[in-house]
């Protein structure tokens, strides 16, 4: 007996949550003075601090991973 092509094994696909329902990560922007006194320095903050120490540097801040919130 041969099995016909009529037997189908359907896999149930997981439905992805719509993009509006997904949790987004928010991080606060911190300035170089905050990075200078940080107890757990990160590479992003230290490179930003080094750039801001140069004369004439303008900065708007850097996202801090320690202030991460899920919203």
C-alpha cells in the first residue's frame, strides 16, 4: 500500500504579535558629565566622554543602557 498525497500534516505556525503590541526599549539620553561619574562605565559612554573632552565638541547625549525601560 502506498500512501497518497492526500494525507497532510499541517504545522501550526505561531502568530507573531503585531508591531504595535511588542515591547519597545527606551533609554534615557545622558550627557558626558553623567558618564564621567558612572560606577559601571560602558564602551559607548567612554567613547562619548573622550569625544566631548576635545575642544569645540558639541554633543546631544548618548543612550545609557543602565536607564533601559520597557514600555
